[in-house]
C-alpha cells in the first residue's frame, strides 16, 4: 500500500495506491494450473504432429517444408494450446456504439473456439464495463454526433494527403489551437493515431547519445518509439521514485558507457494512468526530480486526459501542477473524447520542430474531418465553451462512479489494484481458467467485461479490468456490482485479506 | 465446480478431463495400495 | 522465475513427482529416488536448456528467439537469486538420491551423469555457447 498524505508537501491531495500481494496458495495453484495446461498442450501438439488430430492452425504445406519456416512453431504454443481454449471471451463483435450499454452479436463455436458462427441473435443492452469511454462521449446522438455529421457533409471523410502538403485543413488548425488552450501549453499538434503519436515522435525528439528512462510498465508504443530512436534505454521499477532517482544519478555521474561523455539529453518517459495496473503516476515527485537533475519529461496521458482532474485536464490538473513543467505532453482522443488519434503539446519551438521533423507529419495522412469535429465538440463540452455544464458534470460523475465502484468492490473482498481515483479498476483473478470462466459467467448475466492474462500480465496476476464511465448510472453500477459479487462467490475470487468495513 | 477452475480442467476438452481424472484416480489408488502394503 | 511462489511450487512439484513414483507398488525406494532425479533433470534440461524462444509472441522483434530459457532469465544477468536456486536444487536432489540409494555404484554413476547434464549448461562460461 502506497499512501502519501497531502501535508503541504508536493501533493495537494491524498495519494492512495495499493497492490495487495498474491496469496501464496493461489500462486502455487496458478502455477499448477499452467503446468497442467502446458502438459496437455504438449500432448495436443504430439497428436497434431502425428496427424492423429486435425490441425486447425496455419502451417506450411508439405511442399514448402524445405523452405525457411514461415511460422515460429513454439512461439504459437501458447496461442494454440491455452488462449484458443478461452478466446470466446475476447474480441467480441459489438453492433452498437460502445456506450454505457451495448449490443453484442451472439456467436457460438462447435469446435472449441477454433471457428465461430453467428446465431443471428443480438444480445441487447449488455452493460459495458470493458470499453474506454471515460466521459461517455461514445454516443451516436447528441451535439458531438450532429457536429460530426455536419462536417462530414461539408468536408467529406477522407483527406488523402499529409499535413505538410495539401492535407492541412482549417479544422486541423482549429483543433490544435483548442488542444493548446485545453492543456494550457503554448502549442499542440494532432496526429491520426494514438500509437503512432508515441512511436513516430519519440525518434524525432531523441537519438544516439541520448538516454531514455522508461517505466517498466510503459505501453508498447512508448517502447517501440524508444527503440526506434536508437537512444540508450534504461528501465526503472513501476512508479518507483527511488529507482528513477538512482538511474538519474548514475546517468549523470557516469555519463555514456565507455566514453563517459555526458548524455546529450535525458528523457524521462512515464504514463499518466497505467491502464493495466490502474495506477496513477507520482507526477509531483517526478517533476521535482527532473528539475533537480535537468532532465526532460515526456508524459503520456492516453488514459488520464479527460478522465482525471477537477477540470478533466489530466494528471497535471489532478495534482494541481503547472503544465509548463512537463516538457512533452502527449495524449489520445480515443478514451475520453469518443474519437481517435493523439496529440503532443508543449513549447511552440518544440511543436514547430516536430511539424518539420515528425514522421507522422511528413508521411501520415491527416485526420479525417468528422473525427476532428468530434474531438472539437467534446473538448469544448468539457471546457464548458458550449455554454453548458455537461462536460463538467461528466468529469465529476466519473470521479464519483470511480470512487463508489472501487470502494464497493473492496468491501466485497476482491483484490483491487491501483489508485483509488483511477477509473481503470483491475480486479485480480489469478488462475488461467478463472479468466475464461469470469468472462463467460458475466456475459451470461448480461455484463460485458475485459479479462487479461499472461503474457500481457505477470503469470500470477491475471485479472479482469473494469473501465468506469461517466455514462454509467448508479443503477447500472449497482446491478454490475451485485452480478460481480455473485460470480465472485461462484468462482471464489474474493481473495482479499484486508476486510474494509462498509 | 471449484475443482474445474482451480485445476484448469475448466479449459480442457471433455476427453482431456477424462484422461486427467483417470490418471489422478489411478495414482491415488496406487498410493493407497502401496501405503497399505508398506504399513 | 523469481515471481512470488514460483520456488515453492517448484519444490512442491518435485515432491509430487516423488510421491507419484513412490506409489508404484513394485518400485523399490532406491529406484524411486533415482527415477525422481532422472526425470527431474531431464525435464530441467529440456525446458531450461533445449527449448529456445518463448511460447508466446514478444514485442522484442525476435531478439530472444534463439536463446534458451536459461539464457533469457533475468535478461542474461549471471548469479541472480533464481539462477542460484535452480543450480542448487539438482545438487540437493543428487545428495538425497545418493543417500537413499546407499551409494550403490550403478545408481551413483547414473545419477552423477544426470546431474552433470544439468550443471554444465548452467556455467556462465557457456552462456550463449552452442
């Protein structure tokens, strides 16, 4: 448990984060489960090898056997023998907007999930606890949708050119001015894809002779961007300030390996909310560190922008810090604005440099105008510039829903990870079979959840991950909580040893 | 029902569960027999 | 290999293997101990020193595809806690087996050869050697 009180120090609010340890018996049983599944996986591979069992997965034909193998056989072992068995809980087709409630296309499998068939029926009004829809802007009615429809008629949907050529529309410039105002920075730049915003811009910011200090649980796009930049990468423990400071001191004292020249730049890369852990970055301390050691700070607010802070301005707003303390503010429009794409904000000279040097600005086609309009409309709503208080109410509603949902789950006895203010709520399941069972049992009771297992999480930390939305009403949350409690009793996943009194 | 998720048999196909359970029962039977003979 | 409960599960797994072998009515105690030692070392050799790559896709662009599990452990750093633990367990098992087989010559030779097959690949000098 990490508890930091706000006693006039760096923090202006209490910081409560907990990662309860896996019970030892559960850990041993989890390894046993994976052991049994591995043994049967090898048995199945043996039967496929000797053609005793039909092999459904892609393989080379006999005539191709002499060529370089197309498929890494062992690398698919896990997919073939473990994931396949429970993959009906993943990639479920939906036929509505991913709002607070959604409609799922019903599908069945007659060969243990190797192939699926649609039954033609639709599962109506499934409560959606899996989608990233923090402020509830994923809706096909209302101001945003009408604004996007208007722009579609006026501009069309495709731009088919890059920002540096004729793909630079007035809508894009309007959006970028609005983002800069929303973030409180000098200038901002928008990109058509959240992942690419990281992986294409980090190589434009740092290169050889630079050092990247990256959190160990950073998103794959940050990892890819760091690797593409050919900088030296050092990883510090998740959200661990001591580990980060130690790396910073070593970097400054020893400089570059072998030559011991000082690093050209040191870039600290962190995320605002870690979507798999539900934890919030300890930004005040990291800002204090970067000032002390003269490093740069790259903050990825993919999940926290719009979802955190009294004004929805993200983790900087949540801690009441100055946006100018963060050198590169990055975020996406996917999770809170019901749209797509990403942005980078910071000083004007930095943005002008990125406009000329970023891969995305040079090669990627610009954002589609209706998508841009959706962002503009939802961002104005959050800022209150549309003359209503809808945005502010949604921000408040989300904070309320989050606190309520987390507290109730802990009272029930589940092990919940992360920060008490994070709208991403990981609930621990541990055993591989319970991942599939939880997803299925919840859908039977008309609740859609996302479950995550190894290798996306450590082998003994499989979990269900609830994403709370401002669009969830209290009735929906209570319904969901009662179903989660019922399924939790059925599967015996109320592992917490810390009983919180109601 | 608890036995299935805890041992991960929940994810196996019926014939695999039969194989596993018969193995388990035969090992348990042998253990009991050997224990008896040993005592 | 150093996540919580892994070492305990590993020791329990060896104990379970031994109990299963012990429950074979016609097997004598020395044979059971030697079988435990041989099966354990064979599994260790296969899973740690033969199988290469990972059973799932990793985002490191195939960097570890040609490395055994032992070489991938702890990012290749030598003398970590897990490495020491996995080096010591076959030795302890060997001592137990030698004791319970009453240092019979045949068992001793078989068990010693089996022990060497899992100790030699663990030497830091052989890291990455094919």
